[in-house]
């Protein structure tokens, strides 16, 4: 018999490697690795935030177009960032220069 084609989803993921931005195309199989869900937020600088509680990875997409990955982020830091009145201030005070991957 004929094999059915695999269902693929395509996402653009940006990672910071040694301070430079590298673009990588990632294909997630429907039965394979789950791609992080991004939550749109109201902010002058931040477009969306994603979090994987099982790995502690957090992804932040900024309005200027760059997306950064942070590792070892506790759930409470993500929750507080998501509910912060000022995402920029919370990022500067609690996330920037921390949780490097």
C-alpha cells in the first residue's frame, strides 16, 4: 500500500548563539516534539511569551523582531512576567542577563 504523507508544521525559530542571532527552520511532526505555544501580550516592547514548564524554557518575542530563548526559568518568574503591568520593567529587573541557555 501507499504510505500517507506526514503532517508537518513549519515555524521560524530564532536562537541567540554567542550574542548573534541565528535563524533556523524547525519542522515539528504532529506525533513528535511539541512546539512551544506563544502567548500574545500587551506591551510596548514585547510581542509574545512562551513557556515550557517541563523544561523551564521560556521564549520571548520582541516587537523589533528578535526572539530569545531562556533556560531554567522557574514557573513563578514566567507567571509574574505574564501578569506584570510593565513587561519591560519586569524583564529588565528579573530576566535580562539571567537564565542563559
